């Protein structure tokens, strides 16, 4: 059964005509995704998948739940589309993006091939407007199309050596020309009407609101190379290269540029940072191209025209009340069935963009992830910011990838390897890494695996799981508890607008308090304290052990956030969507150090968010 808040989300986002029940939806999804199974295997698979999804042990991505069995053939949430340096490519990609938005998907783009602003266009004698101008066009398209569908989420990234990189970094922090004109007229009216100081206060609020609304359908990220980071370490100059002829347009101080990224992220949460060199270490198909862009939430790196095929395991489901540990046998069962399920989703998905069908089915990339990690830690009484949590993260990362790859190898024997598989060119490093902890009863012959192939280019990625974690009634992704009591805005429609909201209280705290002998009236008093103080740490009624288990996201060091992400990243094939939360009084220097620490800890990317740095945010205490 769904909780009341899960029913609210299910009705708003996934139920057909808002009348379908959860059980009916799960049967709809199960029947549709099982149709590609052989008849002799189908009933067994249907039973396994129905029970896993119905009991919220495994929940697929939102488009799978919403669209399966409805006649809508797109079951993917996100895509990456290429952009070359021509009007034909820019507007052709925009048309494809609009089609994806209409089918409920989000898109990631790398704008780095677009020539820099003011460079000469020989064919017309004019000058280029640069990549940022086209991002604004794409953003508006996301706003228009979303009115008939869901929000057109987009990620725009730019390589660190692009000549327009400074403008790109600044774009979501500084007011654009249109808004400057608007503010100029507004301020002139303040003076003409001789308003008091309150008028200037309103001016600043309006300025921040307008700034936050720029590229409101885009996350933006910088592709930062190891070459740049080495220049940063040496405090050297770094060359920005023309997209027209590769000549040096400008030599810039690397430390200044990195500090500018930190400054803007401190101001508004954007840009995030991506590390393509690290991502390509796990790129199995380098012979087909380098990974240089991600989906909008950055959990999965994709080649052009690929789609992300996502689903998440609810880690709390594997907690065993009897043993007070993890049921790894059940976890293996869920992993194997989830990989088979997602592989079937790849088979069934079709879009009216043939290149996407070709590349997605040619590579069959999967993104099996997790949610409810904080819930599992609470049950195990392991503090999030502890060595034990880091150790468990690494063990679970390996276990899920290990059995994910075993299932992919098994599927290759049954159904064939992914069509673009080339045994002479494929890089099996990522598989060897995931299989490096030998199980006593399994022997691996890598040459045999190379000859037989694997069914998928990748099997694991950790998505943010916003809505589906509410369905499962657990915390999202691998995040710590944001707070023990908070308001969650539900967005839909134009811009940053809350259509609805939920008040959430942590369900495990009361459970632990009962376990430790607290009475009803004491628990009520403790929860009231949390609502007033926004923390459990100030309570005189709770012992230190419980406080350590229920430390919230803002009370955990940002370095501990990164340590957990790094431990999970060790075996995850793709990437991880995670926010490094910072308190409102954090400094730009804090952000710069955290960004450097992310690179040093071998992450594939990361984002920070300083509390209250945007006028609108999804979670609020």
C-alpha cells in the first residue's frame, strides 16, 4: 500500500486519469515490460517483477510507470543530443529536443562545438552569437512544450577551454540584457515615486527572482579536465581555444577561473562540475566516441543520441528485522530481475527520432541505482558521517555492480551482446574492476567474457529518485536525511512554481525512540522540538547515540558528503546524482575547496547547494 503522501505523488504524476490504483499500475507496467520474455520464462518473471515493484523494493524510472501499456512508446526519462557548429545542427537538435519534451523526457547537451561569440562567419560575413544565446532559445522551448507535458529539464555543459567559458559560468548569476532593461525602468520608477528604503529592498528581491528565472529549465555544468586541474595546482595559465581554428584566444589564470566557478556556485548553486576524464575511464566503447555530456541530473554519462534507462532499488527493503542486518540473498535476487527488467525497457522503447532508437538499442546502457540509503543506515544505527557508512557504501556499490554485471553476462548468452559490441576494441576495465573481489563459488574467465560479450554498455548509476522515493516512502538516492521535518514543494508547469507541497516527518525517529523506551508524550515533545529548532541536536531529551544517527544534511560536513559519494562511485559504472549541502554562512573559499576535494576523490562530477542561495528551492525546513 502507498502512504498518503505517496498516493498524492502517484495521482499527480503516474496514475492514468488519476483514477488508476497502485496495484493496477504495477500490473500494467509488469505485463507490458514482460512481453519480450520467452513464454516459458514469462510467468516467473512477471511474478518476480510485480512483487518487487508493488512492494516498492524496486521502482523503475517515472516514464516507465507513466507510459507502459498506454500506447506511448517512450519509456526513458532522459537523453543526450549532439550540437555541432551550424544552424542546421543547432535547430535540428532543437526540433529533436522539442519532440523529446513532448514525450516527457529531459535532455543533456554539450554546447562546446558552437563557435565563440563574435567570431567571424565566413558564409555570411556576420559574427557568431555564441553558445549561450542558443541555450536561451532551448530554455524557452522547454518552457513552451512543458505546458502539454512534464517540465522540460535540460543540462547544458561547456568545456573548460571554450573561449566563452567565463560568460557561461556567470550566466545564471548575473542579470542578462533583457532583465537589465527591465530593472533599469523599475529603479527609475522607484526614484520618480520617491519610495523609501523598502523600495530598494523590493528591488533586490526582484533582481534575485529575475536572476533565478534565467535558464530556469537548465542545470549548467563545466567539463573540467585533468589538464586544467593540473594547471590549477601549479597556479599556471590555462589556454582558451577557438572553436574555429584551435588558436589560443586567451590565456587565463587557472586559479582565478576555478574560483569564479566556486563564486557563482556559492551564489546560486550553478554551475556544477563534471570530470570527463574520470568518466571515460569507465567508457567501455571508446572506439565509438568519448563521453562529454550527461543527462539533466548528471547521474549518467551518454554518447550522443543515447537515452538513460533508469530504475532504483529501495535499500531499506533489504534490512532484516530478525538479524538486524542486510538480506544479501534477497538483494541479489532483486538486482538480477531489475537488470533484466531494464534491459526489456531498452527493447520496448521507441521514439520518432531514429538516431535515438539506433544508438540506445545499439549500446543498451542501463542505470540501476538505489534509494533509501539513509533509511538503511538508521535501521543499522550507523551515522552517515562515519567510517562504517563509508565501508558499507563501498560494499553495496560493489555488490550491486557485481551481480548487475553477472546478469548482463548471462543475458548476453541468452539474447546476444549489445549490437555495437566489438570484442577486439571493447574496454572491459569496468567489468574487471567490478569482479575484482572473487567469490569462492564463481570463477571468471575474462577471455570467455570478451568472446561472449555483455548485454549492456553499463549497468549502474545513482539517480536522485525524487518522486519514486516518495512512492517508496524512503529518503532519496544516497542523500542523508535533509531534515527530520521539512516542507517538500511539488513542481509542475511553467518556471519554478510549486503546484502542491508535502510536510514530511522522519518515520524512523519515532521507531527508534520507542525501541529505546521513550513514551508517547516524550516522543511528541521531541518531535515538537524538532519542528521548532529544525534539528535534533539541541534536544535535551535525546541521548547522543540517537542524535548521531539522525544528524541531518546541513549538520554533516560537506567532506563527509563527498566521502560517501566517492565510496559509492568506486564501482558504479556511470555517475551519481548527489547534492553537497552547505550552510547559508559557508564561504566561496569553502566551495572552492569542496570542488577540489571532489576531483581529488575521483568523482565523475558533483554539485553543491548553499542553503537559501535561490529564491525558490524544492526542500525547505
